[in-house]
């Protein structure tokens, strides 16, 4: 099978996982968290490029270090999570930019699907499927934690554990999505489709479904446009996502007028 077809199939699953995770970030008002965390992966990607191993492993290692630090600080100290995240964001971006060879810097920032091999495509697809299955299996707990944390606590759903679970889901989603859109644009794949879905959907289940559908459409169309017109697929994916969000604003406006 052609490598582009495999990449496209993998991208569909990665986008579906991104749409689901993004939905809960929108509900938790943590939209900027994915943007900050995606930059934390940069030093790990740099290590992979310098020492010639798969950058996905280095990125995943640094992301898990980042989310563990954020989780501990949020739960063990009075320091604001945003403060720690902000410090990690700029520090990781600076260190990664210094370490990555100049010729590879743009690919790290904006993605490079052309360098994906069959093994990495398979790994990303498996992780994406695991994220999707986990979210569907624990949908009720994640929903309660995101919408009504006080109620979830009364039902013995540990907010301490659920916060870490959500951070792990973010880290895994960023890890598998970076090769498609890069560290600078990764948050767009997670957040923009979910934000657009919030404007369109009329129910919670509809919100999740539309978020997944829009993310899949944005990434698939971005990959296809990039392939046909020899453009960066990551940038095209973000442009498609932004276009969908603009459409959702008009959709919402029209819906409000008819009420």
C-alpha cells in the first residue's frame, strides 16, 4: 500500500483522538494547555534528531515529564498551574530551538509527514486507537469531571486521578499529532475543531461527534491539499480548521436568529 494512503489512514485516527481530547479541554477551559504542552516536546524531538532515534520517543518522554510536574505542582502547592506551564513552555521552546539543527527546525515547528515510516505510522495509529477506546470506556467519568467536578467528587470520582488522566491523554495526543502539524500548530488540531463543534452541536454526544468529524475533515483535507499542491500539510490542516471555525460562527449566528 502507498505510504501516503497509510499516512492518511493514520491521520484519520489521530484526528479522531484529537477531536475527542479537545472536546474535554474546551469543557474544562484548558484550551491553551495543549499549546503550551506541545512546545514541551521540542527538546525531546531535538534529542531524537541529534542522536538519530525516532523523535516521537524523545517528545513523549519530555511530555510525560512536563505533565507530571504540572500535576504535582497543581496538587501539592499553591502555585498557579498557568505559571508553571508558562515557564515550561518558553524554556522548552528555547532549549529545543537551540538543539535542533537549523535545517530540521521548520519541520519540527510545522510537521513533516513525508518522513514518517511504516513503523511510526503503525505506532501512531495504535496509540490513537488506544486513546479513543479509553475515552469511550471512561466517557461518563471524564464527562462528570469536566462538566460537574463537585458532582463527580460526590460520586467518588477522584479529581486528583482524573486530572492526571486528562493530562496523559493530552500528552499522548500531542505526541502522535506532532508529525502531522508540528509543535507550533498542534493545539490547532486539538482545539479548533472542538471549538467549532461547540458552536454547532445541540447535545453533548453531538458535540463529541461533530468535534471528531471536523478534526478528521481538517486533517484529511490538509494532507490531500498538501499532497496535490505540494504545500505543507500541517499549515493546510490549520487553515482548514480555521475555515471550519469561521463557518461555525455563522452557523451559530443563524441558529440564534431562528430561536
